[in-house]
């Protein structure tokens, strides 16, 4: 019979030591989104309602294209981290690994497709 203290019984079953890192990633991306989302709404609003040629000319300028690209990347990465945390909390086993791979694949595919469309539009 082992006589263990409560501390010894709890040791090794706690946090996965990723909470602080995740918190800082989310704080940085949230701060970036506070700046990027209003800029994106403003730049998108300026292009809204224009003809196809007007939109092409507008997004061929560097500022709207950069703001749109940064917003796309930061939003998708932010949502990917949130989805990963939800999956890690509520799904376990093989389904967890498959769901994490699916979320990552979908997120990076969405970023690649969005940036490709933006480059096609800007060039």
C-alpha cells in the first residue's frame, strides 16, 4: 500500500503545458484583428458596388491587397486555433487526430485558395 500525498497523486495529470502559449497566440491574433477588421471593412466597402474593371484596378493597388491578404491569413489562423482547442477538449482518440488533421488541411487550403484568388485579382 502506497501512502501518497494529494500533490503526488495529482502530479503528471495536470495541464499539457500549452495553455500559456495558446493564450498568447490568441491574444496576438486578436489584437491584430482589432486593427485589421476595420481596415478590411473600409477597403472592401470602397470596392463594393464597382464594376469588374473598377474592382480589378482597386485591388491592383498594394494597400487594399495587403490588408485583404493579412486579414484572410490572421482570421483563418485564429479560427483554426479555436477549432483545434475545441477538438482537443471534446474529441479523443483516433477521431481527435483525424479531426485535427482535417481542420489544419482545410484551413491551409482556404488560405492558399484565398491568396491565389487575391493574386489573380491583383495581377
